[in-house]
């Protein structure tokens, strides 16, 4: 069945480090792909999305490219800040609902 | 002008009690959802309504009953609360069947 797998956390980085959070998916078709972010004590909010192969989503310095050949949608940021500390969720759409990854907690130390 | 709101934000109650969580969205969306998030942040879909009709009903105990009086509201009623029901419950809404907008969550603690 359809599924999303993302790297386990927590991921701990120093400020200004390069970030990659891996996400791969299994799907029968060509789903839209999403990254959501959950800051402490808040609900999830959409960070970026891509709707077809080779699309690149970007927002707040984060980027992710829809790679059909590797069924991946890795999240990257060139220089993280303490304020990026949060839980990041990869998701894809399937049958009118979102299939969610398990979430990756990101901790940025000053 | 909150897009998706939930009440209450915190709910502390005893085992065996019945409680409700309310959700409202002012985005004009047709579809609303309830999710449960456990202590490890794992997100589980519970229910989804489209224009007041139930379209997703995942395997949850029948002590949980959603009610949608209109397409802007989706409430969650929980009977005979158990310790394992302690979690954060999120309401969400969407217009297209993928991009979802989340409420701030309701932290339920069952003692």
C-alpha cells in the first residue's frame, strides 16, 4: 500500500549548518508531496509542496525536489537557525487523504 | 480571524467521563478531519467529513463519535474516556483533497 518513510529523529545541528531530512514514498500513481512543520505547542502548517515530478517546492529557505526515479522528496536548507527547531512531517496525497511520515524532530543549537 | 479553531485547548478529566472537542473553520472548505497525535508525535487520521458526510472512518474505538452539524463545524465526542486516549487531537480542513489547514490542537489528559 501507499506509505511515506522519513528519517528518524531527533536530528541535532548547530546553527548555520546544512540540513537534510530524507523522505521516500511508495505509491501506485504520481501523488502530490508535502512537507509540513509543527512548532512546539502548535498545529501543523504547510511548509512546501510539489505536485509533479521534478517540481521543486520552496519556502522560508527550505527546498525539496520531487524525484520520481528515486521516489524521494528530501527536505534541505542551507543554513539553519534556532527558530527552525520543530517537528517536520513528509506527506503525500492518496485517495482523498494524506499519508503521513512519522515526523522528524529537528533541534538546532546556538 | 483564526482559520481553524478548536476548543478547549486543554482538557483534563477522569477516566470514564464523556467529553467533547469542538472545531470550526472559516475558510469555506468542504472537507474536515480529526487526527490523534501521540507522545511520539505520530499522526493518525481518525475521521474525515466532506460536506457533512463521513468519508473516512479509520479503525478507532466506537467510543469516539464525530458530528458535523454543518460543513464549517466538526465536533468530536468521546465516551467513557480511557488512559490511552490521552493525546493531542487536531482538527484540520481542506478544499482540495490534499493541502490541509490545522487547528492549534487540544491536549487531552485522562487521569
